[in-house]
């Protein structure tokens, strides 16, 4: 009886390990797929967005993003973000996740998320940037800036 349980445990463990290795492999494949497009885009966009100018920011934000926020709130948000100061340095973007699917109109889109640690003139921040890739054209779909300076 103990031998059967041990064999079953080993069999189930090997299946679980195979599944985990498979997910890791797929994640690495997806990450490498976007390392040549999304990472350079993020490295270009973060310094531009960090100028804290609403007009500059609008150039990089997706239409979906801009539809969700009224113009007055958008300008207020940019002004609030400017409390963290000017960008000093930023680390290499860290891949988080990717999702591919179709829009309700049948258009293909991919949403890619990265996290970037950045140092600003007044404080450090963690930036989570989600990009929208539609047919090779990227825009910022979501932007989240976490910093102690913004908590007050």
C-alpha cells in the first residue's frame, strides 16, 4: 500500500513539475518576444511622460486611456504626479505579463505590462506601465506610479 502511494505521489509530482516548467517556458518566450519592441518603447516614453506636461503625455497615451478620464482630471493628475520631481535614473523594465485577444470589433490587440524602478529628484517610484499593441503600434494603456510622495 505504501509503495502504491509513493508511486502515485511521484507520478503526480512529475506532472506538476512538467506543468510548471511549461508555464515558465511560455513566459520566457513571451518576454523575449517583446524585449526588442516594448522595452525600447518604455525607455523612450518614461522620460517623456516624466516631463509632466499634459500635451506631451497625450501623445503617448492610447485613445482608450484618454476616453476614460475627463480632460480636467487628466491635467490635475499630471500636476499631482509632478510632485515626485524630474526623472534622474531608471532601471531596466521588468516583464510582468502579456495578454492577447480580439477587441469587440474583431481587431487583434496585445496588452503587455512591465514594472520599472525609477529615481526622481525628490523620491524613488515604482512605475507599472501597461502597453497596448495594435498591429505593431504601441501606446500606453495604463500607467501606475507608486511613490511615498504621492501618498500625502
